[in-house]
């Protein structure tokens, strides 16, 4: 009984030390789209119950291709002038993040209360960590996550969090959006200003998640209507153009 109590106390102290810890996490996000695959690297700074994630996209060039005599496809990379970010507060159960629709960047208020994980009895080893499987249905997608209690941090990539251990891997069941841990540093030092909303957003109006999704869906509808308009070019040729926005991870 005394040994069991001692183990419990040691585990409590260990978990408490992590709760007060400060460090960085890095993840790789793999995205599969109808236009091809893409990878984005992310770094997360955390301190206590807060974390800030910054997105570091790889250099991608615009491209074009002619699929047939009548179909020409052009992919353009839109450069965002503001630093994308995602700020989590586990204690207050809220998220503040930026997201874009085309070249327009918005700042959004969201909540952590939507994460209703189901922890399973399935286990496996990933990156030398003993991991447990958890599942989640979140805004139109089903997710599978693997977390480890060997690192009792409740953080993870993107909006994912609130599991009893660090998320090592998580993806939707179609693997269109797949995240994988690439690094953990529990000793790093960084300026706490990194946990603040970038000053570039100081004058921006906050939107709710629902408002942002409504704007995105309206833009998709507008582009669909534009695609039905037939244009006549100076050389007499006719045709129509279709603009397709990148798919959002959240469907609603």
C-alpha cells in the first residue's frame, strides 16, 4: 500500500512539473488535395496552460498545366503578409487564431469545448513512445490520434489538445490532414512575447468561427457562379474560368 501511494505521489509530482514546464514542440502537417500534396512545418511554444503555434510553410511555386485541348489548369500560390498563428489557453478553454480566404486574413475566436475524445484500449509504439489511440468526430471529419502519457502535456498540433498526454500523431480517417510530431524540447528558452497575438492583428476585428465559415462558404458559392459565365476573348475563342479555394479542414 505504501509503495502504491509513493508511486502515485511521484507520478503527481512528475505531472505537476510538466504542468509548469516551458518548451517547444515541432510538427509536420501533410496535406493531400486534388491539386497535389503539400507539407507545412509548425512550431509550438508552450508555457504552463498556454501554447502558441506558428506555421512555417515550405516554399511552393505557382504552376500551370494543360490537361486537354480545352482545359487549362493554373495553380497560384498566394503569399500571406501576416504571420499565421494559433493561440490556445487550456485553462480558459479558448482558441484565438488567424486563417485566410484567398489573400484576406481574419482573426477568429473559438472554443476548446468541442473536443469530445474517446480513448480506446488500443496501444502501439510510435517514435519510441508508448502510445494510446483516441478517436474524435470534429466539424465534419473523423480523427484518429495517438498520444503518450510518457509526456503528460495536454498540447498537440492545430486545435487538437485535452488528452492525458502529448499527441504524437493525429489525422482524419481519409488522411487528407495528417500531423506528426518531429521534435520535443523541454529545456528551451524563449521570449514570452511569442505567446502574444502578433501586433499585425492589433486593429483587426474578431470573428466567431461560424462567421468565418459563412464567409468562406459564400466565397465558394461566388466562384461557382463565376464559373458559369462564358467569356469571349479578342481572338474569338470562348471559355470560362473556375476558381477553387483550398479545402478547409473544418467543414462547418
